[in-house]
C-alpha cells in the first residue's frame, strides 16, 4: 500500500496555524473534565473559559508574530 | 495583536492543509473579531446566568466549539471545509437557542431555528452539488478534477469563450445563487430573514447576542470570500440581485422593527437593517470603491460593540422570563441605575448613528462610498431606513431617559446591580464607541 500520496497531502498541514482554534476545542473538553471534578465551581469554570479565550487570542498573536517574522522580517521581530 | 496583523504584508496569503485553509489578512481580522466577540458572549452569559440564578457551564463548552468552528469557517478555501464548519456552528446553535429548555419560548425558538437552519443547509448543499456537477463535467471547457477547491472553481468559471462561457451556464448560475442563499440565511439578509424575530426573542440573551454579532459577521465574511474568490467571474450577474436584496433587507428590517415593543425583536429586526447597510457598502466595493472594504469591517466592529453594550444592559434586567422584556420595562432606567441607563443610551445612539458616536461615522463613510459608486436609489432607501431606525431606537431611549413607570413601583422590573467586572467590560465598550466616533483614524 503506497501512502506517499497521503504524505504529499499532509505535508502542508501546519497545526500551529490553527493554534487558537485547537486551543478552544481542547479547552472546551478540558473544562468539561474539570466540571466532573469540581461540579460546584461553575462560576470558576466560566471564568476559566473566558481566560482560555484570552489565552487563545494571545496564542494567535504569538504564532502570527513568528509567521510574520518568517515571511517579511519586520522590524519588531 | 492588531499591530501584528497590520504588520503583515498587504498581499499575504497562506494555503495550508492541502489548500483547504487559506489564511489572509481578512481571515486574520475575522478570527480576532470572532474570538473577541466570543469573550464578550461568555461574559454576557455569566451575567445572564447569575442574574437568573444558577450558572450552567454546558453553555460555555458549546460556545467554545462554535467559536472555533466560526474561526475555521472564515478561513475555508474548499466547500467541504466550509460546509463542515458551517454545520458545526449550526448544530451548536441548535442547542444554544433551546438552552433554557424549561422555557417554552426557548424550545419553540430552537425548533424553528432547527427547521430553518436545515432548510438553509439544504439550499447550500444543493448549490455546492450543482457547482460540483457542472465544474467536473468533462464536456465543458476548463473542467476541473477538484471543483470544490475555490481556486479551481474560479478558474473553471472564468474559462470559456465569448459565445458560451462557464459563467453563463444555467446550472452554474443556479448553484451560485443557492450557495449565496444558504449564506444569506446566516447573515439575515432578505428573503432569508424570516426566522430572526422569533428565534432572537425565544433564545437566551447571550445566544441572541452571539447570533446577532458572530453569525451575522461570519455570514458577511463568507459573502466577501466567495464573491471576491470563486464567484468573482459572476460579479456582473450577481450585482443586480444583491442590489435588490440590499434594498429589500433595509426596508424590511426597519419597517418591521417600527411595530415592535419587545426589545429582542427590535434588536433582531434592526440587525437585519444593519445587514442591509453592510450590503450597500459591499455593492459600492463591487462598483470599484475599494476604500470602503476596511470601512465595512469598521462598521462590523462598531455594530458589535454597540450591540454587546445593549445586551449587557438587557442582561441586568431581572424579568421573569427573558423573552418578555418590553421597551416599557426600561422606563426611567437612567434614574434607577445611571451607569446602565447611560450605557443603554450610548449603545442605542451608536446603533442609530447619532454623532459623535462610532455608529455615525461608520454609516456616513458607507453612504459616502454609495455616493461615489453612484448608488443613488439604494442610498435613498438606506437614508430612509436611518430615519425609521431613529424612531424605534429613540422610542427605547426615551423610555429609559424620560418615561416614568406607568404602574406602582412594585410592578417595575428590578435591576441587578452590575459587578465591578461587568462595569469594566461595559466601560471598555463605551470607551470604544466614543473613541472610534471621535477619532475614527485610529482604525
């Protein structure tokens, strides 16, 4: 079975480019697990979710800073 | 973050994941916008659940997944990814709209949204299938092996000779119209706005805000991505259709909102009118007024900020049922709670387009673009819409500022005092409305 075709397709997979989305998805599952262990700390979980989204935007910024540096060698790199 | 995006080269684009994901400056902006909107929705939900007793964290799990799907949706460069992301969003919303499941109105809204959403998905899917069938037909010039890819579909649509180009193929035209109809549903553009009043009213307030801002904005982003990407060759065909849709959306949204007394219905129908104004700007862009595109994104930010301000205030009203909140429930709000009252007035003022608030600047810029594009009829309808919108927005503002309660003090809806965190959130939103209005060059 030749998997080289698949290899070509997956070569362009840059998971880092979708870091904020991945953070949100994984974070949603982690918060669900957290809720199982702390069923009464609902407000806390809600606040964690808000923090997670801030973290998602931070991750977005960090990744793009690196990507922008790689592409254009901007001053702030 | 905005600085980082602004620092990117103008023509930046990155095709990844076997060219199914396309990252550009627009998609970056859209992702930041949707993520920020999601943070505001989460906070709104926390306030909402606290005021009504009992925080339900399931909400935030679903909301995070929906936001991630929204963010992938605006980067899609392939119809399969677009459809999967759109359906992930839709399924999340089916749950969120009916989230307060002991409330009959919320359940009813959920079922209505489910049926209408399934209808729009069917339209979209049917359109995609027609495009796939036409573009992969080896009998046609420029047939492609992967017609679901936006670049290849664009190449197919521009192929052909003067006698018969693929862009004139009835199958293709039907497919394109159906795809855009499916997306117009999300955006709330005429004639796919009919679900909005009932669903907005029945859904919990944070979900209504989520629908009003993120769903509408992502619909608009998709519109833009498709019309400047795979459907670019069809702009001449689509222009008159979009012009009619813009006029009808403006007229319907504003006239229907005039007759409403329920605040969520007012917000829903005025949102339809705002979608119409976005379409006016978009039509000007299609006519070659390029500078209007950043203004459209500015308009979306302004609309989101003002909407979240109003929804935050609505979230503090301790009515028995969320969907029964009427304009008269806000009577004398300014005196009862000065901070919430003034926030409501500024938020509504910005939505109405009152100077010097940000909404005024955004609307004026779009209207200038319409003049430059010589869209005089559409501009006249838009101006009429602004006049009508002042009537219903001012009616609400008048209730909050001048009106005394009709009944005894006991029958008034009590107001939940905003926490320090909420005050901070609201202060940021109000500052954004004022600063962007007074100094739009910041954008």
